[in-house]
């Protein structure tokens, strides 16, 4: 990947992450409280709907930037940016998205742990929750749920990004030109909604693991026992708890996130190309 593409992906991803995380934060809080073991109202209900927002703000830019830089780099290595064969492109997009999630989660999980614990305990601040987590569990506590987050995000990305690329390709062929940013955003919204619903049980498990008391069986991070416990105690409804706000959040988020990414990235690339052209003429 060329330097100009690296910078465009870095800035585009970071700006997109900030836009979506801060705009849709209240929906994320509601989803977290619906999934918490203590129940929606005991976790805060509709009070303190912006609890945990500083943690989200700190992690949004580097998290999304790391994802898209990795995503575009792997796509480039696989030749998917240059019009790979139809049977090769989906596999390249899946691999790129998976690698992007593994890298991004190194930044995302610590901020997610602090954010979700603050959302479920609105009387606390993000800073006090960070200090409490470090005091009780050390740095390892900030990475509790890393495995479950990766195992949630990779299946999600395996659905969302190939669908996004496919919807864009299909629409582009019908239009006969490269899609506008808003059209790419619409494709992202549909792809995100489908992926969100399919992976909701994994999100429930991840939330339970992150919110569990240190030393408990749930805190050990084993997904299958957590899912089985939710199934036994709350049934199918428990496994898909928070699916509606999650789909709403991710559908709207997909529209903002992928639309903003495409807009910022294309704008930066166009500006760099224009500067390069002026430099050659002079």
C-alpha cells in the first residue's frame, strides 16, 4: 500500500470511528444495560446515558484507524483493490477484515472494558473505573474479554465487510460508475444490520464476561459456558437481548462509519493527487 493510501486510510478510519462512537453512544449504553446480568434498570436504566463516553472518545480514533489501515493493507496484498476475481474477492475481504479486527481489538478492548463497566455503574466516572480495574486486576483486567471480543468481531466482520463490498459492487454495476459516499453508506447500513443480528449472542457473552466480578466463573472468559447459562436462565430471548438497539446502533453506525470513511479517504486521496499534479506541472 502506498504512503498516500496509508495516510488516507488512517485519517479516514479515525474520523469515521470518532463520528459513529460519539453520535450513537446512548444506544450503546442502552444495549449494554439490557445485556448486563443485573438487569436493565439496576444497571442504570435511562439514567446517565453518557456514562463511559470519555473512554469511548479516547479509543475511537486509534481503534478505527488501526482497523482500516490493516484492512486496506491486507486487501492490497491480496490484490483485492485491483479488481480480483469474483470468487477470490470475498475471501480477501474476509481475511482483511479478520486481521483488522485482531489488531484493532488491542486498542478497543481496554477502552470497551472501562466504558461498559461505567455504563453499568453510572455513579462512577471513566477515570475512577479505570483506576479501580487496574487496582483490582492489573493490566490483565483491561484485556478481560479480549478473546470473546475477537471471537465476536471476526464473525461480525466476516459477514459485514464482504456484504458491504458485494452491495457496493452490485450497485456500482447497475449505476455504471463508482458509488458516491452516501451510496456506500447505505450499503454499510444494510450489511451492518444483518451482521449485527447474526452475532448478537456473541455480543451478549462478551458483555457478561466484561461485567462479571473478578474471580467468578463468567470472568474466566469462556464463551460457551456463558452462552449456555444465558440459554438456561433466559432462553432464546436472553441470547438475543439488546438485538434491536444493537441492530439500530450498528445499522446507523454502518451508515455513518463506512460513509464517513469513504468520504474522508476519497477526499484526502483526491487532494493528494491534485497536489501531485500541480507539482508535476511546475
